[in-house]
């Protein structure tokens, strides 16, 4: 596949850490929420093995926050998601599908409850802030919607626990999964969550003071030498194997949360009020006709830029949406939207790419 | 400045024309509305001279459409813009600032009125569709908001008129600036507007049928040989010289439309209803404290990724937001947000980049 440069401009915003990662061997960027997101250093496979064994620091400032404050903030946040937040607690993170009135996906952020009247929505790649502004204006809600200058550093990998303890003290490892708290480094307070877009364990540091963030960044690399620390980024192999879905890749505004397997984050029973509740109740009644599943394909490499049809004989069984070669399975692994008649795990298919046919099979998510 | 590749994925959608332009010498992409937008072929300067003399075809499918249909569609479109659309006509295009309730910019699209109850908003880079969905749900409007599979091919440059006449017949040159109509090529109907993101003249073809669009694309290059046709893309030099502003580069959600010089598209007098009207009336009363202006700087090259402070002695006079070397002025030209005390065209300033100071001066927009 041909390679092209990315044309930089103010519109694709740099992050406080861009200059660091560009000096640390970055080779490719993607964009996410109108911001640069690192996409490759030494290569996806090398980075995959490293991530699973050591510790990486990721510049994921592109996971922008929508901040919603004010007396109607809880109401507005609940309006946008089918996850029941009525018993949500300050200091906790909630993975939550954001949907429109038709019950179709708009985003799948982590929602952080900072206070009864202060929320952050830590975004996948779409302007949920504009959705929130539209709703707030239409319903005359007492809220302020903004994008604060908060930039996330993720520390991911099995050695992240030892590294963070070394830098921030033992209290950090009392943090439970999907909880957050405040920690001090060299006199600066950092908001840190035990979370991250890998299943290898780790933390996300929400950096408010850019200078302090750079100091922490440098300290992590100094202190991390003994743990073989490297700069990294969300890893395509690791995230597909782990079943971490990606908005825009695996699902989009054409799909509903049931089709994405988000059933545990959908509440159509209680009396909470959110957009798309009627649509989801309707879908739930009729049952879905397709859902996201994992696939394995007998190939030793793949690059897809658009969804690809999967055929079983003359039947179209679904579409492949993300795929990568897994050195673990020694095959290509992927995420595909599969029609109901073919959910049986034994379903096999053929994928045609560049005139060549390959065989594959459907399996459950996650693969590992 | 270091160069980095763009990491492709389904999330950064390709266009129907991606395979064509990648074979025609494309070297760099940017992203825009979650889609790939070509950013360089032979280089900005060569492309600039070519655009001003001949004709180029641009794959600007990334100018996505928000389609709003239904009995409340006119109401919803008007709610989002401070431009008075009450006398708008079917078949016309309207450049219109989209603002939020605080009177801050969200986008600066072309709004096309296809029918009394059918509108397309041809976007700059932000998810205005989500803003529209939020408003429609909040106000319970009878509308459908969607992103149709429409992909724009721009034909730009002084020879575009002769080329389009050759391919589509003489009727095309009866089209007035910012009007659109339907034209037939090989049995397929195309929606074509006399518009485009350059001041060199030309058209935008809204392609609905991908196959038909590719046929037209190929025909344009065949028929265009005698006019020295080339593939191209929005040109940084041409657009800065012409004063064509770019959302995300020159202005963003921190700026209001008065500061962007959009006064002629702001109506706070008549009784139309839009969000942010109160805020704009307030701003108009107090007067703005800064506005976008052109600048010239004594440099023979520049690349900026973030806004840069401009100093007059100890006074900060404003911030440079876009800049490029202009072979026409034999200087760097740029767009800057300048404080009121320094609007005088004779204001000079110093810009410090990489430890080196350069001199510049403020001027009116557009430069040519």
C-alpha cells in the first residue's frame, strides 16, 4: 500500500507532547477529534510485544473532554446515553454509548463524574460537544458545555503499576479499575484514572498544566528505564484481540448499541430519560439482525480502509471492518458486523482482496 | 520540519476518487470531517501557479453534506445561522456562519437550498450534523438529519469554464456565481454549483452515483488535456491571498463572527430566530476588541502548527494563525487575529520563530 505524508496545520492540533514523541521515533500520525494522535513508532508488531511485556507512555491528548457543568448537567449527560447513570458516583468512570434519537451510535466515551454538577465525557472521534450544545439550547438547560485544555497521557502495560508507584507513591495502586483520584508530583496535582485503551493494565493521567505535564512525561521516561519504557500508542493488534471497539472503524452512526454488543450498558426498563429510548425498546422487542463479532482469516498480512464483504458461498454473511495480522494467532484477526443467520461460531467465509480469495471463520469477542 | 506518514484506517474515510488521485502523484493528505482530503501533489507553489493559469480537479469529498429535510427544516437551518435566510431561494448557495448560543463560531459552511423543505449544509471541518440532531431532538422538530453519500469534485481555475462547457455543454456557463442546477453527462444527472474554495473561478460537482462520478472524473482529465488540467487541492497560498478563511486554522469556537469579518452575514435587526442572537446583539453594542486581518512578514519560508504571538515592542498586538510564503509578494503572507488598538494598517510587528525575529506589518483582507 502506498504511503502518504500528513499535511500539518493548526486545524489538526498538536498536543503538549508532540515535540517529545516526534523526537522519540514517531513515524506516523492519525487524527482524532481534530488533533494529532500518534499511530506508529517502531511498527505495530514490535509495539504489540513490548506493550504486553513492559510499559508504554501514550500521548492520547486527542481523547478530548467535553466538560458539562451546571445544575442540569446530570440531566444532560443522561439524555445522551442509554447507560443508567442515576446511581453513578463521584470519582468513577463509566463506559457509555452515546446515541441519537434513532438509537444509533454517536460515540462510545468514558464518562467521568467529577462532582454532582461536573462531568467530563472522554471522547472517541466525534464532536459530542456540539450534540450537547444543541440539546442544551433546545431544552434551555442550565449548563455550560466546553472543551477544557486537558491532555491525557496514558501509561499502559504490565509494568505500569511499578512505574507509577515509583513516581507517584504507593497510593496509586489502591486505585480500583475505572476509578480516579488526585495525585501530586513535584507540587502539581494530577487527576489520574485507572483506565486506558488496552487490556494490559495501566492509568490515564489527565494533564491540566502543560509544563507540569511535560515534567511528569520526562520523569516517567527517566524512572521507567529499568522497566524498559517506550513511547507508544493504541495498538491495533492488542485492541482487536482484546475486543476494544473503535468508533468510526468497527461501528458508526449506522449501527445501534445492541449490534455493538453494548447490552450491559443499555437500560430500557427503568424510568430514566434519554434520547433514543423508544427506538432502543423497539429494537430490543424485535431483536437485532446483526452484531459485531471477531473473525480469523488465513492471511499473513492485511490492510483495509473500508468495510469488505464476507461471503459464504452465495450468501453475504457480513462485513469486515477492522483487521490486522496477529503474531499470536499467526493469522489475521478482525472485527466484523455479522448477520444473525451466521452467528454460529462455526460459520466460515471467503474474503476477496485484490482478486485473491482467503478463508476465515467467525468467533466470539474478545479473542483473548 | 520533520515529516510523518498518515496512518490510514476505515475511520478516516477514503473517497470515491482516492484511488485516482493516489495514482496521479498525490504526496500528502490531511483529514477533514473524518475523511481524507488531498493536501499536496507537486508542491504548494507549483500548484499555486498552475491553479491561477489553468484548471484543476479537486477531490473535496471531505466537504461533507448535512442533509436536513422535513417540515421544520427551514426553521432548524435558520436556528443555527446568524445569516437571514428568510428570503432564500431554491437553487442558491449561501455562505453562512454557524454559531452557538454564546455567539461563537461552530462552522462556516455553504448552505444550499434544494427545496423549500430540503437543505444541504456543505461543511467546513466540524460535526454540525450532531449540533442539528441535538437541536432537533431538544425542540422536537419535524426533521430528518443525515449525511448523504454525496462527494464533491471541484473544478477550479480560469480554464474551468471552457473545460466544463466542452464536457457538459454551453448551459453550464449560464450558471451564476453561487447558483446551482442539474446537468447531464452520459445519461447521469449531476448537481453542479458555480462555487469552490478558490477565487480563480470554477464549479463544484455534487456526485451522488460513485460510478458515474468516476466516469466524469476520467472524462474531465481526457477533455482537459488541451487546457493543461492537473489534479489539485485547496491551495494555501491562493486561499490566504484571496482571504478565504479556514475554520480550525484562522478561527474556531473561541471566536465570534464579527471578529472573523462576517458582518454582512449577520442579521440582528429583523425578527428571525436563531441561537446566539442575543449574544451577537450584545457584542455588536459593545464593539469587538479584535478581528482577523492579513499580515505580511519578511521571511522566505514558514510553517506554523499553532498560533504565534506578534509583538510591537512590549505590546502583544495579536496572534498569527495561518501563514505561507507567497511567490507573488515575495514575502510570507498570513491571517492573524489583531487587537483593536493595532488595526491601523501601518502597524508593524515582530514575530519570533525558533529564536529568530522577523518583521512584519498588518494589512486588510483580502491581500489581492
